[in-house]
C-alpha cells in the first residue's frame, strides 16, 4: 500500500539542505555527527512546511550520491528521523515524511496562538494588538443603537453596508483619491479581500509577482489558489522596490497580478516613495498586470517626521490598473475581521456577484461599529494610541537587540509593525525551533520567501510592550546561543512572564 502523496527528488532535497547550511556557516564552531545534522536538516524542512508531510524521500543510495556522503550516514539519519517520528517507511514503498503524534501539522502561514496560551509563550509571530479601549466598546454600543433599521432586512450585504462603504469611500477621497461607495466592497479582513481577488483574477497556474520577501499568509493563500509565484527582490535597506527587477519580471513573466505592500512592507518595513509608486504603476499598466496594493499597515506611521507618500491608486486615476486592499486589523483590532477592496465599479460588481458563492458578506454589527469609529472621533483616537504604543515597543525592541544580540543586523523602519533581522549567520529556522522550546515564538525568514529563501533571517514585531520586550529578546538570545552551541534547551527556562 502506498502511504505517500508527493515526492521530493534527491537534487531538490540536496538544494533545500544546502540553503540551510549556507545560512548556518557560523554554526560550524561545534561538531555534530554528519547523520545528526542531516536528520536535523530534514526535520526542520518538515517543521517549516518546506517539504510536505507524507512526501516520499529519495532512496538512501540516491540521496547519499546527491549529498556526497556515505550511504551509512543517510541510513543513520533516516533511522534517527524514524525514531523521532518524522519518517515512516515500509519495505517496497520507501520512506515518507511524517510528524510525531501530538505535534501540530506544519504550515507556511502564521497561525495565531490560541488566546488562552498568552502568559506562557511570548508571541512574536502574530502582528496583532489588544483592542483599543474604551474606543472599541464605545463603537459597539453605538452600533447596537444603529442596528434597528437592519433588523428589518435579511442582513446579507455582499458589497458591505452602505454606511460603511460611504465612510470608506470618503476616507479615500480625503486622501486625494476620489472614490464612490460603488468602488468599495467590504470583506472579512484584508485576507478575505486578497482571497476574493485571487479567486476572481488568477485562474489556476497563472503567474502572480510578489515582493521577495512578502507577507507569509498571502504567499500561502496565493499558492493554495494555484498561482505560480514570481518572486521579485526588494531593494537593499528600506528603500522600496528594485524597479529594474520589477520591469524584468513584468516583461519576462507577464504576471496576471502583482501583490505589493507599498506602505511599511511586511516583513521588511520598507516604504516605497512617490516616484517608485508612479513608475511601478506605469510598468504594471504597460504589462497588462493588475497591481494589488495591500494598505493594511498604512495608518501605522511611527516617526513623526515621515510624510506618507500618496496612495498607489493616486497614480492610476483611470482605475484600470491598481486595486487597493485595506483593513482595520492593524490600526484598530483584528477581532473585527473587517477589510475591504477599492477598485473600479465594474471590478467591484463582479467581486460582489462572486461573493454569493463565498461568504455572502461580513457581519452587520461589526460593520456598523467600524462605520461609527470612522465617522466619529474614535478612529483618530484609537489610531493615535496604537501608533504611540507601537513606537514605544519598536524603540524598546531595537535597544534590547543592540544590547543582547549585537551581531543581528536590521534597518529600523519608520512605520509598520515588523522588523526584518539578519541573524548573524545562524539559521532562522533553528532559532525559531529553539525559541519555541523556551517560550518565544518567532517566525523564520523562510516563511516569507519562495522556495526556502531567507534562511538567515527572522521577523520580529512591535506588538509586545514593557518588560516583556526585554524578556522576549533575552529568550531570543538564549535560543541563538542554543543554536550556536548545538546544545538542547534545558528545562529550567521560565515559561511565564509578567506583562
Ligand atoms: C500586509 C498584510 N496584509 C494582510 C494582513 C492580514 O490582515 P487581516 O487581519 O485584515 O486579514 C496582514 C497581517 O499581518 C498584513 O501584514
């Protein structure tokens, strides 16, 4: 009986393992037996979701040849993986990857921790904040009093409540991009917006160009939708996009869609300046590519002296090229699950028509609450508090990193929620794994890349505050030490912290 569902070739596995080694040249200070380091490498590839579970591995002889090691080394590594629960074998069917019972299935997205686990693990993986109070509760109380006219209807508004569409359109108009309510569809967060666009615009096997690195969950969503990703490198530092590389990608791959985060890019924090925006829109239009601009981070300017460039849509007055995605998750609260798409009216009409086959619309009360926030002064107050908090957290994180991990390199972004750190030659995947064992959850750089890129990075967040920042970085430093020395985490590291 065949137990595996896909196969990983020997050259592919050798390439993935080599990318880990390239990033971990600095771990070479300690000696680990060759079979152990091979087993660890495969285990990490499985845990990071870079090779699927139930994927058939190459035969020992083939893998030994591809890796230029002895067959005994591969046999010992397979044996170690089998005894750790990461490999299953059957005579005649070969060996396939597995995860030990009780361990969650790996995914390349960033799954939120269950809320009840807060307090034992410091979560530097999910870019979300607690709700801004009292503004959120005030908005919901107002929303309850606004509810009456809607209770006389069936309550399904696939395009969104008129009141919220109007409030969102007015916000764009105030930002210099004249917008009518018919150009807005309210969605279930920005993720719901990207999912709707992928369904509508990207038939299976079509190409989608993405910044490289890019937001992990959108990469995962696009892959799942059957898109072929065309990764385009970011420019060095936080200077935005490498436009010659984008023009080349448009020319050579003719992608159907490009997904970009111009405002405080996740994960690097880059902010694309006006000139680049203009050129990017022109290049996409010339290639016939729809440019999806994710503005989830737009409200999170942290440095006072930064003037936010014009929205991407401002460079596409005819509305034929740029589609904007937005959300209240970062500026206000992810628990609202309210996002939106801004596009030409005919695009919105077809998205709304297709919504009938998806989730039919977003909850009425949440939409009323967001409309209340946006039309009263709750929004400005909530966002100002959010910015002040994120700024203080960023500054504390940067200072702790300088103190405790001086060989980590990063550029401090002027906004957003993310810091993209090069981990001093250590493997980000190994740091993530060691961190998980000692109570700090941090995503490895590979989650933000295509095909295993960014092994030498992790992404950090400006979401933890006060003394927890010091504790988080202390645990990261400890995780880095464990990786550097090849030691296993001892059991006496505190698993709780005082917030
Ligand atoms: C760029 C970007 N887009 C979308 C999302 C998800 O947003 P939402 O919670 O609105 O679905 C995130 C969350 O981290 C993000 O950083």
